C-alpha cells in the first residue's frame, strides 16, 4: 500500500488556530514542503536536504522560518531557492510500499 500524503503543523504553537498557518506537507516520495500561510518557505528532499529561503516577508513568517531553520546563514536567496526546488521536483518517483 502506498503511503498517503500528510499534513502537519511544524512548530508547537500554543494557539490552535495559529498552527494552521505553519503547515508541512509530506508527499508520497517523502519530500517535505513547509508553508507559512500560503507561501512555500522551505522544503526537504533526498537530493537537496533542507532548503530554507531568506525572510522576504514580515515578523510572523520570520518566526516560522526560525522554527524550520534557526541558522540564518543557511538560508538562501530566491534564485537559489527556486533552482533547488526544481532539482527536488525532478527527483525520480520512488514507490514506497508498506
């Protein structure tokens, strides 16, 4: 049986309604996509490891980014983020059987 895609809150927020703005989606290949509100701000795949964009938004998204990647020096600019995302998306599909 194939593993189903999953959503989860990626940080332990006290308010239940706040967590909905900090979701991580894991696809059937095991790649993870981290969202702050409607913006993709980080992802992780076997080909790329964790890739986190620099903060182009405001304070709340900055808090989300800190939860994902606290080391600001490891965050990348938009062009690098986009290139790494294409690499992650082009990984060959692998079937995960349970």
